[in-house]
């Protein structure tokens, strides 16, 4: 099945809200946080959740199969996720930055308007972030 066809076949969530992406890439270096996100995303109806912990792994995962949506931890071990954000933006794939740091986190100007989730985030905030398209 072609990705564009799969994307159009995503059912609305049971409460009738906007559609939930079928395939979400989580870029998170803390395994506990990654598992929490994965569990919640699957609970929202996401069909496939892939988790990676580094920029290189994320770029490889995107090259292998572009996700419908991504959650990007800003501060990974020894690196930041901005190269991943650049790749996703070039592919027009929606994403949200996730950070445990406040507004002082140095987000580059080209991503200043992108949505952010503050860790820890509520399930309502996470579910709302999934419904963001573009940005």
C-alpha cells in the first residue's frame, strides 16, 4: 500500500476528533520516557510507534520509512535534534519538540514557531499535539 493511501485511510479516533497519525517516530534518549510516550500513543490509536535515541538512528529510520508524525526530544545525549527537524521539515512531516527545559532552550529561529511539549506532559496535551499538521 502506498503511504499516501494509508494516510487517507486513518480512522477518526473514537471520540470523533481529528485523525491520529498511523506511524509516529519518537526520538527520545530516556527509555522510561520513550516507553511512556509509546504506551500513550498506542492508546490513542497510533498503529506503529518507532523509538530511537540518537540523531543518526532517527535519520536512518526516516530514510527507511518516513513517519506520519514525530516527537523530538530537543536535548539528546551529546547532541540536539535539530538535524532531524530539518529533515522532517524538508519532507513536510509534522513534528513537535519535547523538552524538559523551559523556554530558554535554544531553538533555532527557523523552528521558533514549531509547537513544543514540556516534559512531563499530560495525555491531553500529547493527544492534541498529534493532531497538529504542518507548522
